[in-house]
C-alpha cells in the first residue's frame, strides 16, 4: 500500500462548512475536538474536479511520458479508477482529513461579516446581514493528511494524481469572498507509517481463544443504512459483526502476500468453524439494554423485572411493575455509579451530493449524515469500542496482525470517515457460567415465595441476546429443546434485517428474527440443574450467522441481579421469629 502526505497551505482564510453540530453564527468552518481540519470530502471533491477538468481540457491525452499515449476512453476512466464511481468502483485512493499540527490547531476562528445581495439587482439587500466563521489568517497554518493507494498505481495514474494536486488552488466555499485560496503539495512516503505490532503482548489472549480488540475512532463514524424522508442518514450506536468482519478481512487481504492470501482468508473466515465477530460497543463490558430493564421518567435507578417474570412463569405471584417507568434503550455498562446508559456523542455533517462521473457538486442537492464523534463544544471524551472475537489460536494470530494497520468501518469511507486504530489486544474477562447461574438461583430464592425450592430455582435460567437472532419462534424453541431446555417467559422484540448489494445492484434478502436485547427465560425439561445446558447454549449460540455476531447470547447476566425492582413490603422469616422491610 502506497502512502502520500498531502500538505495544504492557505494563502488566507478558508471555510469548509457542514461539519459542526451547532452554529453560533451564520456559517462555521470545519472543526472538531482536535481542532481545525479540512474534511476528506472537500479534498477529494477538489482533486477529482481538477483531474476531470484536466482530462476534458486535454481531450483525454493525459499520460506518462515513459509510455505510449493511452486511448482517450482509458484516460477518462482513470479518473473513476482513482476517485471511484458510484455504481462501479470505489476508487483506489482513500483520502483522510487534513489537520493542523502543533499549537495552532485550537486557534479561535475568525468572524467575517457580509451583506446579503439581491439576486435580481446584485445590490445589497436592506437589513440582511450574515457572518461566517473562518480559519484565522496570517498565523502560518499548515494542514497535513494522508492519501492511501489501496491498489498499486501505474505511472499514468500517479501522473494524473500529481497533476491534479498542482492544479488545485481552491478548497471549500466562499470563493466569491476571497476564501479558500490554497497551495497543495504531495509527498510520497517510503514504507508504512503504522507503528510496529506487539504480538507478544497478546500471546495469552490468543491462547485463550477469546480476545477483545479496543478500537478508537480517529475520525467520525457513520454506522447507518438508508436515508429517511428528510434526506437524513442516521447512525447506529454499535458496529455490527458483519461490518467488523468485513473490515478485518479487507486489511488481511491487503497485508498478506498474494501467494498466501487465499489460504489465510479461508482459514480465518471460511471452513466449518470461522472466527466469530461480535458487536462492538462503547464501554467496558457493555451490553445492549435488556428488554426487561426499565428506567424512571425522572431521576432514579434502573430496575429489571427478569426475576419477577420467572416467579410469574412458575405460577407464583410477583410484585406489580412500577408506574412511570419506560423500557431502557441503547448500550449499558457498569460504572462507578452503577449501571448506566453509555452516552455517545452524535452530530450532523451536511454534504452536497456530487455527480458520480465528474465529481462536481449537484446544485441544491444537500443531505445530512449523523455521525458518532467527539463534541468539541464540551470536554473531549474518547470513544473506545470493545470488539469481541472468538476463534482458534491460529485464526486469532492472523487477526491480531491488523493491529498496526488499523481498520476502516461504516459508511462514507470515501469521505474520510470510519478510520479506527487498535489501541489494545487483551483477553476477555468473563465470569464462569456456573458462578453466574448460582448467583441467579440464589437471587431467585431470596426474592421468591417460601414454597419455591432450590431445585426449581436451579432449573431456570436467563438468556440475553447480544446480537440479532435469525430464527423464528418455532425454530428457536426447537433449538432449546435440542439442548434440554424450554422457553416459558421473557421479553423479546421482532426485527428484520435487509440491505443493498452494491456489486449486483440488487436488494439483499430480508431476514426476520429477534432483536438484540431480547430476554428469554428458560428451564430444563426434566427439572434438573440448568447450568450445563446454559453453558452449551452460550458457547454455541442460537441460529445461523454466528461468524457475523448473530445468535450470541449471555447467560444470567449480572445486570438482572444488580438492578432489582425491590417493592416496599413486609416479609416474615421462615421461622416466623421476626420481620424486615424492603424499600423500593
């Protein structure tokens, strides 16, 4: 993979809008928690427009002097090969944002005031003023970023890229106001700039067959699907296993020698037991909010009704649910304050739709994408995604090799979004199923009526779906019966997954099943201890798609026991000697 350093030196102020969550003025230039930047979409659009303009001006006769002139049609296609085409090729170049290095990164923006002009008369409109926040002029700003060639570039493609860089002299908006005049230069880097890998630090995790990759986004993430009616593309709060699996496969395919590439990819992602990629979430040991978990509409602690549902399912009375509570959503993790929802900073980036052929902005066609990002309006906070991966030591050894190279996940990758680096490889710390099930049975006995015996409590268990489960009700119950279990209660939501296959330009087959966060309460068919069957269920998962994180469940998660809905009631001890009171 060839890397280039792109350097941008403004000759004055520049303004690239659409990158901020809030607007203190009429229009703001791009800026985030790390300081001033030029978004990758602005750079890519400017370079592509210069390359297309050059090809049109020369009649398609742009070529390297070392070789014969290529045909005109081939030269025109060169622009698409470099920068991508919407329906054919994603492009060989991956362009990252340009950032200010050093002490000037967090310089305050300069404000420029302007008068609105009447379109018909070209005169100043009475009482209509606006202001723009632009990069501060005259302080020697220097923006730098990387351009990566994911595939080898021939001499003609290198020549076109270099020429486009030299031709580009304006970036961003406000050109009629004298903004955006820049000088660009391109420097080819020798070797990789990625840090050296440390496989020895991950040896223990690899040997265990279960690792955690800690991923930190270097740029905003866009994890959504189709746009809604308002032309807004939302973003999910977690990275699906299908996304991380594809991202890891792309890096492995790039760094593995061609002679070994097919064998390595088959061993890691193919065969009867491929590596399993879970859903990556923000927070240490984070999980999707269980459907049995509720939060108060005002201030207060969350409560979970899983144990109450078991008591009801076994034919005993249970406390009624509290009023003024709503079902919890999002990602939850345990902090020093207890179980809390993880707050993920989100903001909108507005972009102009571009023509897929020449890369020019389509007039008046704007859209917004929601991203996960640090919010520079408040204190910077680091987003760390935990990516769980299970597999054989050989598979995990290959996967860990991506650590010094990072990976790219989510949408809008051509605009510089989704770049992530691996900051840690460690062993997954999970309490044994037997210990969790024993704590579950003890909690059930302490909460249930006196005539519920220990054997009945140990025969039950709780399954929390960590990912999408591609099974219907009948198939799910058959899977449980094969393990000696039956479903008798729970809180679940149905969900459908679809998508679009860009290569074939056809929709993918929609798959129905249960959404992650669904809670299923089970018991053994013969009334025996459920610990062994529950351990098998957690290890094997339920339904197809395990390699992409589907069907993963966790047994008797502590969140069900540590967020109990204790009603106010007076209880008599078994010996009848005394009473005690529980507070809600």
